[in-house]
C-alpha cells in the first residue's frame, strides 16, 4: 500500500522512486510541486543528487532548500531543467566528437554599411536616428563580473573618465535623456515621453547596481523609467551525461555559473516588456554593454541606418585587428545553400578559417586589419519582428559548451562546465527572409571598452587595442578632440606617453555633457571657427547652450550652465591647468578606480564659470 505521504504527493511507489530509495523515504516532507521536480530530475538521470540524502528528520531544511534551488533553475531557463539537460547532452556529445559548430559552412566577408564620420550621409543618418530614438528602448547588459579587469566594484560605477568623474552608468543615462529630449523636440508632440532603460544584472552585480542608481537619484531618470532584470546562473555539469554537479562544500546545493549575456532575450521575453513596448508604439530595442564610453557617439547614425534600411537586426562593428578579442562579423554559406551573416566569436574565427582553406587563420589583410568587421555587441533590433521571433523561441538562444577535458579520451572534465549563450547569436534562428545587416564605424568614434587589467593590457601586441581603463579614458579625449578639430577648432597634436606600461596618445582632456552635443551637427552649431585648444588643456562643458567662438584655451576651463542660459565662450583663457600625474597600478594607497588608469589629475588651476540663471552671457577671462 502507498504511504500517506506518497498519496499526498500523487505518487504511488513508482519506478521513479523505487530506483532512488533515499528520495523515496523523504517524500513525506516534500510538497507535490517538489515531488514533481524531484521526479523530473530522476527522469533525466539525476538520481545521484539524492544518493547522500539521510533519513527523514535529518537535514530536512537543507533538502527543502535544495529543491527550492532546483525550482529556480527550472523556472529561469526557457523549457526548464529538462530542456537544459537535454541541450547539454547534445552539446557535450558534439563537443566530445569534436564536431565543428560551423560544419558545412564556408566563411566569407559580408558587405554592410560603412560610415564615414561627418560626411553628408553620416549627418543625414544621425538626423534620422535622433528623430527615431523616442520610439526606442535601451537594454544594457551588465551582469558580467568583469573578471579580466579584476576591478572589485561593478564596472558601471567606474568613472568613464576622471576629468569629470562621470561613471559609465551616469554617462549612459544622461545620453539617453539627452536623446529623449532632442527626439521629442523634433517629433513635435508626437513623441513617447520617456525612453525606457532596462539593465540586466546578475547576483554578482544586482545589489551594487541598485545602490548606484538609488544613491544618485537614478542620474536624473525617473525611477519608473529604469527596470532591472536579474539573470540567474545555470547548473554546472559534471560529465558527458550532463549529470548536474553538486557543490563540493554543500551537498544540498547544485553548482552554478553564469550562462552569458544571451540570457537577456529570455528575460526580456518573460518580463512582458516587449508587448508593453509594442502596445506603446515603440519600434526599436538597442542593446549595449557595460563599459564603452564612446558608444553613444555612434548610436544616432546607427539607428539612422536601421530605420532607413529597414534592418530587423543591425550590429555595430569596427575594423578589427586579427586576434583582437571581439567576434568577427562573417557571412556563412552552407553547402546546402543556406546563408547567414553572424558574429563568429573571437576564439572560433581562427579555427573556422583554418578549417576552410585559409592556412594562416585569423590574420590581417593588406589594410592592416582583419577582413572581418569586429562585432562590438551593440545590436539594434526592430521590435515587431523581434517580439514575433521570441514568441516562437521564448528567447532561447543557440548555446555552446566549452568543457576542459582531463585527457584525450574526453570522458572526464578538469572541473564542472555549463552551457553558455551570447546575445549576438540571436539572428541564428531567424528565417532567411529576415533583414540582417551591420554598420561599420570608425573605432576612434565608437568603441573603447574597459575590459583588461593593467598587467594584461601591457602585454597586448603593439598596434592592437589595450581595452583598458587607460585606453578607454584616452579614447574619449581623442574622440572629442577629433570631432572638434573636424568642426573647425584648432586642436593641438597629442603627446605620446606611457601609463601602466601602455603607450597612448594624450590629447587635450575635452569632455562635454551629452546634452551639449549628441551629433556632429550639434557640435557644428555650437562652435565657430577661430578657436584653439592647446595640448595641456582641459575643457569641461556642462550645459546645453554653450557656444565656443574665438576661444583660445591654454589651461583648464569648466563651464556649467543651466539649459536656459546661453553662454558664449570667447577670448584667451590661460592658466596652469590640470596636469596628469603618473601613478602605478600596484600602489594600493591610491583608489583602485584611479590606479588602474596609471594616472591621476593634479588640479592646479582652472577658470570655472557657472551660470544658474536664464539669460545671455559671455564667458571670457
Ligand atoms: O553572463 C553575463 C556575461 C556578460 N554580461 C555582460 O555582457 C557584456 C559583455 O561581456 P564581456 O565584456 O565579458 O564580453 P566579451 O569581451 O567576452 O565579448 C563580447 O563583447 C565584445 C565587444 O566588446 C565582442 O562583441 C564579442 O563578440 C562579445 O561576445 C558586458 O556588459 C557584461 O556585463 C552579462 O550581462 N551577463
């Protein structure tokens, strides 16, 4: 006869439980849902998870805690744990067999939109992008720990540059708010008043991200405008049968690891936000990453490309140096005729090329760059087709597994592994009719991430980008200097200096708040010819209506102005300015976010002008 517990749980003494006596004797403490979950695990060959379960009455809370974790793992994966285990078995078998995920495909260089900063087409696209952006939603993936950078805090809290100390999140939010305002102005009343921002966090980044937002009044965004979606980790796998790995220190816990930024699609789908946005008439979703201080300089034109070309998927790319740690955008043609344009991740591009007749693998061509544009993981998706696709897939993204085998028999792993996925693999499931394109922009304009610690950055081969806090900051000054130079201001040539073992160009430290200029046309409207800025100078513009006209700057100038104040900056301004001082990344007396750059700023002297009242002003020394 079945026991009461078994009747309650809807089980008779089934084959499932008979095969797992340690689970069977504990059924009395489990709810029907928990029993279902346990049964699911048994069906999927996971009885080892219960092998060590003692008799009823011992560790009962821990047993319940274990099933709580199983429930979370089950609910946070599209298709649940059964799907996860089945996907894992298949991918592990392919990996063991040495199957190439690109089997049957031949890579070639795709053609896409190549933009030239500042030309007529670029200006037209920027204008189109700004007009369109009030119909967009932004999604920032920020669940990564940034292990390569090794910074203790979250990367969003790192200053993008230390002249103003504006952290990445502040810069991103201010950029979105400035776009919102500019777009609404152009749309003349036809506009979605608030552009939503979603931030994907993880257990590693969630609490500090909330704290960063709350302690800074959401950097000016309405709290309701920002939504956080937390990604969960996935279960680790112990062997080729996809047996889930128990924590070595706690047998009532399954080991988990991050599943990758591809989770963002399933999370957006399950959050219901896509439908909400569609119902509100939104048209675009823009995905971006945690540390690219230049990105928003490329957003208007890139969105302009999407809207004028009608792209369902538009990936932003930059010219790529061979072996640079960014994926290559590649056209793949299958022997059966299928083609797709997709990111081939940096660790897969070289083997794919070698396997398809390119004996040298991932190398530069005569241009000094890889022929494959580098994916910077800024994706612009058209919301309608995106929602339609996710309704079919529930946001599941093609996964991969990367086990480190103990030996060539490929039967045991050095440590547990897990499935991973990447957000840029979204187009892999699309029908051939989907309009998938990409847009190449200059690296100096749009891509300067902060990923590598000083030691690793110093080892980067000469000519390849460092992707460090040093290079990320210097790239902002360089881009601003080059933009102003193109707009007609005389900007002195940079100096070459080395910080934390990395040789970089040091341009004048020029920064502006996003509301000063979002596009090249904005910049041109605000500067007149006849101005000059020396190499040792620093210029900070915090304000919308600040105009440079006949300025000669040799030192530091900071201008703060409310929107209603129209300020003309003119004449010769000279002072001792702000100097960059070398610091060593090993000097722990200096805050980490400073020393990872290799310099600090010695603020010797400046002219700071603040305009807090409406009116017309002239700023001069
Ligand atoms: O589980 C994760 C892992 C990462 N991230 C976020 O995803 C972004 C990208 O993570 P990494 O910086 O670690 O990414 P990689 O450098 O490995 O590579 C990615 O970014 C590169 C450009 O910076 C290339 O585009 C490459 O093809 C793409 O996979 C970051 O904002 C990170 O916070 C998550 O949200 N969750």
